[in-house]
């Protein structure tokens, strides 16, 4: 248990979280700009949840030795992972429902500030939530995002008690 506690405080642990989130953001932009897959509002929200993981891990990297900073970073990790999983689950439901009136997909994100106007290359909605333009091994994009966010959430569930309760 001490090895796990030490690892959770290490630069390596937070760097792995940071690098994985960064890779997923780069892949999302590759899918959008190189492959021409247009993101829907749910894609943008999931992208924002990954951005939350990126920011939380950066906070964890900067203050891994400080208990309060680690606590804030861990909370950001948990909120982003669980929120992202819920978004991916809802998006997958949108794609697989047989009732066309069960879900609606907004045409622009509903952020507290107009990020889609400030940084349209990252936050603008150009696609439809129900369209399945890409799949791999039988899962569409939200299916894979559900798996990815579940992995982040499981990591959070494993490491959070150690980070919070082992000063």
C-alpha cells in the first residue's frame, strides 16, 4: 500500500494522467481536422471533460507535494472523469435509441462563457449527435469515450482514497 501511496504522489503518476489526456485532446483534433469528423455538442462537452483532466493533472504536477493542491487536483480528476463518463453514456444513448424524439442535440454548447465564440477551432459545434461517422471494433466514438472515461474514473476510485487520506 505504501508503494501505491508513494506512486500517487509522484511526478510520474500525474505526468501519466497529463500525457494521456493530452494525447486524447490531440487525437480529437486530428479526427476533426485531418479526418474531417465534425464534432457535435456532446463531443465538445466530452472534449471539455478531457480538458478538465488535463488541467487537474497539471495542477497535480505543479503541487504534488502540497496536500491541499493534491486534493484540488484529485477532485478535478474525479469530477472530469465521472462527468465525462456520464456525457459519453448519454451520447451513446443518443446514437443507439430507436425513438427519434427521445433526445435533442443542441447546435451550440451551453458554457458559462462563450468558449465556442472565443475559440471556435476547439469548441465550435459542427456535427450531429446521432450520426455515427467513425467506429472501431464495434464501438462508435462515444462508446470508446465511455471506456476511456471509465478507466479514468476507476483510476480515480483507486487513487483518491490514498491521496486524500494518506498525508
